[in-house]
C-alpha cells in the first residue's frame, strides 16, 4: 500500500493541473478593462446637423428630402432680416418638412426683427445664434420679449448664451490632428461650423466627417457640418447633388438609427489590446440593449501641403470583453449598410464570445455586440437598413480578421451587388447566437491536450519511483 502513495499523489497533481487548465480556458482572456458609459444612439443622431442656405422654396424642399433620407433633422441657416427677406421662402420649406432650425443672426441685423421673422416659422425654430460681433445678451432679451418663441436656445460666444458656439478650422488636417478645443467655460457647446479646408478629396472628406461626428458625440450638443461646400467639401456639391460624404454619413446614421425608442444607456467593460496607437473609439447603445462600438485610426488621409492622398496602414487589435456576448457583427458605413463580418466563438460548454480580432484603418468600423440573454435566449440581430440613397460602391474592401464568417447583407443595398459579384458567390452567414453545446473550442482543446500530457508525465514518474522503491526493498 505505501508504494501506491506516490502514484496516487501524482494522479492527484495531474488532476489538479487538468482542472486548472480547464478553468483557465473557461475563464478566457484577462479582464478587458474598466467600465465605460455608452452614449444613446438616438442622442448621437440628434447631435448631427448641417449648414444650408436654400435660395428659394423649391431648393428648400429638394434639400429637405435629401436630409430626411439621410437621417439628419437639424439645419443651421441665416436668419431672415425681416418679413420681406427672400431667405424666408427656403426656410419655410425646411420648416414645413419637419426639420429643426438654428437661425444665425448676421452682424448688423436688428435682433428683434430677426426674432420676429423667425417666429413666423413656428416651432421649427429651436435656436437663434448671435454673431461674433454681437453680444448674446441682446439677442436673449429679444427672444425673451417675443412670446412666439418660447424655450428657444440662444447660441453665441461669451456671457448671455445658453450654449457656446464653436467653429472648427481644420485646414485640410484630420479631425484629431488639430489642437482645437470644444469651447470654454461652463456652458454647453455647439459646433456651428466645420471647415475641412479646400482641396480635400471626396473619399477623405467622407472619413473625416464620420470621425468628427463620432468624436464630438457626448462633448458637443450638436455639430453642424458643411452642406454646400462653402467651408470645403460638404454633404452636397455646387449643383446640390450628394457627395461621398453625404452617403457615408447617411449610412452611419442609418445603422445607428434607434427610431422612436429611447432608453437610458448602460455601461460596458472592455479593453483594446494590440496595436492601439492612434486608435480612437466611441461606445453607443440602442434601446434594445445592443452596444455599438465605433473604431478608427485617427491619422491624416491627405497631405494639404502636397495635395496627395495618404494610405493609413491597418493596425491589428483585439477587443476584449469582460462580459461575453452571444455574437457580434461588423459594419463599414463607407461601403454599405450590410454586415461585412459576423463573429461567433467556436461552440462549447459554457462558451461565449469574449474576444474579437480586427484590423483597423482610418475608416470607421461599427462593431455591433449582441448581448447574451438570460436563460440562453437567442438575441435578435438588428436588421441592416436599406441604402439611404443610390451610390457608387467603393472598390476597396475592408481588412478584417477574426473567428468569423463573411455575412451577406440581409437587405440589398444599392451598389453592394457589384462588390459581392466580384468577390464570388457569398456563403450563408452563421447566426451569431447559434452554437452547439458539445463542441470544443481551439483554446479548450489545446488546454486539455497539455493537461493530459502533464498527467501522463506525472503519473509515469510516480510509477517509476514506486517501482524503484519496491526493487530497493526487495
């Protein structure tokens, strides 16, 4: 019996090693990081606006149709100087379409007359903005004295303004390459003008504006981008036709559109590991509980000095989730509104998705995280919206890696068909929430193999030691 003790001890040690390896595999990677509060997706959509000055009623209606199709609900335009100002015709069209108006009062305009003219537009007017040459206090007095504009916000610089007005001059630089700060003081901030700079190519402007809107979310009440190109490339060209920036922003808003649903956003504990230099992110959440993580590399895509486009190398990183999810899907708004990739963890007992490997460039990636439901219920994936407007597909496909499958869009957005045909017949995407209860993951199998080898080695050593002791005694 004594000679069996080493063997039993070896087997116990091997069993403990096996259990430890299995526990490590079940635990997954190290904790992702501290909790981060999410921004409500609906609040992000409400933070987007555009600068426009329709010349007449017809132009106003045409622009309103395009803005509503893109999911934009706020317009900043010049305030009328009086009831006979021709600018009122275009503003009435925007107001009649249901858009919300911020009216900028030009220097030298009588504030009382501008407020009275704006009051004729009804509840569509949500703000009056004082020019740099005006004191917001005088405009505020005019607003308070007019009973037809109750609760209207006053914008401007300095004392007397409800929100501080900030103008961003990028001069061809990328949004994160400047030292501009979003206002000063205690008042809330609205970015009333964004000047990308002359000469910025359309595709680069599309990336810059998406990143700027996401970076400002939660920091500025609203960001008004250029509409007609007066401050560099904007959402429309000189003829009023949509630009690449319009299509990219429209797809971004379509994917994050929460409809009439509203909910208090939660928090998500996650971390980013790998090549994270220059990587920016913004966490949003819809009312259905799905988190949407926007990721991009903040680097210039254009050199304003030489006038050349720049290539931003892809950076490999890993999203580590403290709380596993049932699945994830990747979207690239620059290319379309259908999912580019679906991610599931290889099925196994007690397994869930807790790491996602990506390659990130200066293009905005949207990672939708499908939460695990109580009792193992399958979460319902967001249905990708249709394209907000016809567009020409981009030639370059995103670079994505990870344990996933290429997922065709559940709708047929315009322009995606050519890219799919060029890539060959797409396969059927696996539902992110579907998983077999009996299969092993690669990491689990490796851990079990190592534990088994260790068990055999310990057991063999114990048996050898036992036989030596037996022969020594006899």
